[in-house]
């Protein structure tokens, strides 16, 4: 248990690096978000500071340094960033990942959140189940369904209509905590329960579950495979840099200049290419082009991943040293640093899918911008 909980605080805080490291450096020259609404009302937004000030008639997809929702979303909301503030209602599901997550509104469906700090304010309400993965998790609002929390510090001081499953280093039930079903918890420390708190069902302390053992086993094998993955990626990166020394740096430069635009381009490619391949493969005329796309698409994703690893590693390196080195070894070191950080982020359960999507979208978008600049 102790092995995993501290990672949530550290690794999910790194999510801000992936979503906002390059975004934050462009804040002075590109202060507002880029975004657009589709014909069906879905909204896509990216940038260092995103403030949703008009109602969203469909789904919301946003990634940035600081995201603030002040107007309602009629369907789902998927957001990733350094700091996320949900101050307006979302009619359906919410999926959020970032460094600090604050919820102070009604969510009409289920809630999944992963972050360094997660806070559900007193006025917050989730109409369905809630799954929260974080370092510090505080629930003061109302959960109409079941609650599942994993973290280091967990405090429940609100209402849960269903069952509650809590896994943490330190677990506390405040005086206003009301659990309508069973409470199952697992912690190396005693449960801190206020006498005024209420649990209608059973209170059961659990030991390490089978699922946790499976997670530990998966993490064990991940750590064994990681060196070989890093070596393979480094060899690919070195080959690209030997043939094309400025490949990653040119793409990363465009990413820093217009990160929001790059994110939107990347999302469009990620969502459009797979259906296009399927469409081409079911037509005789389109099969050759479909086969070419099948070959090029994974290669482009690998290139996008390495580009983001370089950009992230360069961002970290610049904070360690005042001068920037442009040599091959320096660039390889940046790639290595970025690959290690991205590998750590991949260990975050569930949120790693969203993180991967953001990383690949930014990387693909960076190359689209580079191609436009070269035209």
C-alpha cells in the first residue's frame, strides 16, 4: 500500500508538465486558449489559461495549464491540466486529470478524477458513482452513487448514498460524513472517525486485495520491461538525430510558440485517421492508400512521442542549466529525461490513457505546425 499511494501525488503532479510545461512558457506571447466548436456543439480548447465563459452545447475537451469552467456543459467534460476549477454544472460524465482539481458544482453522471490534490467542495454533487485517485483527496460534497478512493491522505466529510471503498495511508471521517451503504477501507494506520459521522452499513477493514496484488505484479513487470523500452526508444531517437539533427528541436520550437493550435491539430489527426483507414480498407480503390496509412500512422505516433519526450526533457534541462547546448549528446540526454518522465506517468492507473492522448496529440500537432512553417 505504501508503495503506490505516494506515487499518485508525485506522478499526477507531473501531468501538469505534460499538459502545461510547453504551454506555460508561451503564456506571455499566447495568453488565450485556442478552440473551436463542432457542428454538433462539441468544444475543443487548449492553451496556457483556459476559461470557459460560454455554455457548451455538447462535449467539452480541454487541455492546458489552468482550466476554469464557469458556464454549463450539456454533455461530457474531459479535461487535463495543471489546475482545474469546475464551477459550473456538467450534465453528464466528467473525466479530469491534473495537479490540482477543484469541484464546486453539480455533475449529472459519473466522475473520474486523478490528481495530486482533489477537492470536492460542500456545494458539489455527483449524481452517479465517483472514482478518485490522488495524493490528497477531500470529499465534502454529495455522491449519489458509490465512492471509490485511492490516495495518500483521504478525508470524507460529505454524503455518500452508496457504498464507499477507501484505500489510503491516512483515512479520516469528519463530523458531517454520512455513508448510506457499507464502508470498506484499507490502510496501514487506524481509521480516524469522528463520533458524529454515520455509516448505515458495515464498517470493514480490508487487507491487501487480489486486485492490489495484481497491480503490484503489473508494476513489477513494468519496471523490468522499462529499461528495454527506454533503450529501444533511445536507439530510434539517436538514429533520427544522426540523420536529421534538428528534427525534434524544430518541432518543439513550434510547440512552444503555439501550443494550443498544435493540440487542436493533433486531436484532429488522432480522431480522424483511424476511421479514415477503416473507410479506405472497405473500398477496393482505397486499399493501397489504406495500407500506406496503416504503416505511417504508428510511425507518426512514435515520432510524436519522441518529440514530446525531447520537449519535456529540454524544458527540465533548461531549469538545471542556464545555457542551452545544441550538441547531439545534449539532445539525446533531453530525450532520455523526457522518456523517463513519460514512463513514470504511464504508471498512473486509468489516467495514463488520457495522458497518452494529450502527449501524442501535442506531438502530432507540433509536426503539423513545422510542416506548415516549411511550406
